[in-house]
């Protein structure tokens, strides 16, 4: 996943979750902290998925090197 695609995915997931949880909690000021915290969860999921795939790619490349 390129860095541009990662940023676009993070922004879209955060905005969709913020709007969804905001609608559920009623966009009240005392609930906006919960809305913000719940909206961070998909963002962390995207980042962890991308870092895991980068690590797997690194080790796959490293294990496929020719050994002389």
C-alpha cells in the first residue's frame, strides 16, 4: 500500500466512523471524546495491517535471496 493510498484510507475511515459514531451519540459535546476515541480504532487497524504486510514482504524477500 503506497503512502498516498494509506493516507486516503485513514482519512476516509476516520471521517466515516466519526460521522457514524457522532450520529449514534448525538453529537453532544460531552460525548465527542468517545466519538473521537472510537474513530481512532479503524485508523490503527489500517496502520497495523500495513506494517504487518511490510514486515512479511521484507522477510519473504530476505528468505528468497540466493545463497552462494
